[in-house]
């Protein structure tokens, strides 16, 4: 089973159609979400969804973009990788 950490470690995340179709501002925001999550040492399996939502909120606010746009990117990214797994 593929994990998010596998995607990030192998740079598959930043070499996808979903990521490449983003504007430079959105690409930076996506990278900031991952950076925020990676730096937070208090994250565990139980609080990951909450911490992820907080990271999305903070990055969207700081970059003055809509949180829904970030959420849509992550949905698209997951769908793209699931499709590749089914090939």
C-alpha cells in the first residue's frame, strides 16, 4: 500500500499532473503545508487529521488563498495516485 510519506520521499508528489497544473502560488502553498506537518513533532496518528486541517487553514490564510482550493488539490493528488495504482 502506498503511503503519503512514500509519495513525498520519492518526490512523486511534486512530479504529478495535479501539482504541475497548479499556479506557482499554489505550488508554494502545497509545499508549505507539507513543511508545516513535517516540522510539527506533536503529530501522531490520532491528531493527524486535526493538524492537517490546521496547516491548511494557516497556509491558506498566510498566502491569501482559499482553503477549498488547497483541499481540491489534495483530492486531485490522491485520485491521480490511486488511478496510477489501478493501472
